């Protein structure tokens, strides 16, 4: 109440919405409990008195002599006396007036409880639903979901109010406004992409081309810059593979031994080569799959080391086909069992805990 409500009331549209909601609630409560005169007064008499007062003030203002600074003084007085007392206003007391006041207080408490429940749950629910599209099953702090949901709710209400305000002007005016706003949004997006995407990418590419590449890439190798590193290729050239292998000072004989398991002339599928490397690190098939999960996972170090189940099945079938002692039926049966155990998660990921059990040393 001390932070959020004043911040909302500073917005002109939000203040109008709240005033409209309070007035609608007051009118509904007044008519349902027969307290309309007590809550809002007699509308006809109040409107007549206000109009008469406005006419008298206008007549006096026309006859008065102009004084320097009178408009500013009147504005200051209006601001200072805006929330002041207005004196006693007569109202009509219906039958069972104390009981009706008690019911009014109960209705007020129920309304506040319902409004608080909706304001606390609806933005969070909307934020969770929206952020689940790009975060998946990852846990996010409720502050971000609440902020996202609150902004989306405010944007939706604002769009509805704008459409309602434009409806009397006709469909042609609405389409014209939508066209203008869409064009402005597209221009803003183009400028944002250029400033936040293209320009930093070109600056980084220039820095890598002029400074980083001459210092890190040997003369007999071709530098691979960032835009081409992002592209996914299914195969890797054997010449590039041998060059990278030698630059890491790895034994060439081990590379030849791995390539003999997958005969090829110019290029090899990088997934199969990675699987062969993992099999060389681990003595068993499960150990090889463990190293594969630890290399390909996007989870932080020490996490569950999850990878897509489709990738796991592809590598497992490939390594199992190299083992002459393992039957194809056993491989498919094992993968079917794993699939049944992870289907309940509905994310298509498999981790180390699903198939690998570390041996404990006694």
C-alpha cells in the first residue's frame, strides 16, 4: 500500500480506472442495499446545486476586476481544498439502517478480499503461463512472473480501453490508428535490431578479425568467426579434425584408431565422432553415455546433466551397433524402458540419474 498503490495512482489511466471501479462498486452497493442516498447523495439535487454554484461563480467572475495572479491563486486553493471536508449533506435513511450499514461493511470486506486474491494470483498465473513458453520447466523467481503478468494485464486493459474509446469514431478511424501504430512499432523494432544486434555484432567481428584472430590462430589454419560458429553442421571435415587434434597435442594414433571404427574419406558426422571419443574415455556403454551427457548438457556443472532423449537414443543405438555382443532387441528394450520412465516429465530430457548409478567405494 505504501509503494505500489501510490505508484499506480501516479499514472493517469490507472487512476481513472480505479475511480471508475470504486464508483461502479458504490453504485452497485447503494442500489442493492438501498443506500444510494447515503453513499452518493441525491444526484439530481447535487447536480442542480453544482450547476447553480458554477453559474454564480461564473457571474461573479465576469463582474470582478482582474487581479494579477488570480488564476494561479485559484488553482492553488483548488489543489489545497481538493480533499477537505465538504460539510454535512442530508440523506435518506431507509428502514433497518444499522443493519444495512453492517451489511455494507461486510460487502466491503468481501470485495477487498476478492480483489486482493485476484490481484495476487492473476498476474502470477499469467506470468507463469507466458514465461513457460521460452523457459520450459526451469524454475523462475515469482517476482519476474508477477512483473510480467502485471504488465501484460495492464497492457490488455489499456488496449481494451483504447478500442472502446475509438469505437464511436468508426471502423475506418480504428483501422487507420492500428495501421499507424503498427508502422511505428515496426520502425522501432528495426532500429532496435540494428542498434542492439547488428552494430554490436559487426563491432565484435571487426575486433575478432583485427586483434583476436592474428594472436590466437596459427598461420597454417583458417579462423572460424562467430557468425559461422553459430551455424549447425552435421559433418566435420577430416582435415579440420586432424588439424584441431594436432593443435591440442593429442596422440595421432588414437585418432586413427577412432576413425577405423567409422571408415570415411573426407568428412565424418560429428555426433558419431563424439560418441567414439566418449567410448574411448569410458570402458562401458553406460560410462560413454555418461561422458556424452556431461559434454552436451546445458545444465550447470554439478547439475543433472540432461540432454534430449532423441540424441541419447541415436548415440546409444550407434555405439550398441559397434558391439557385436549386444543384440538389437536388447538395445530397443532398454531404450523403451528408459522412455517409459521419463515420459511423466513431458520435457523430452534424460539425465544421469535415469540410467547411470555411480559405484560407491567401501
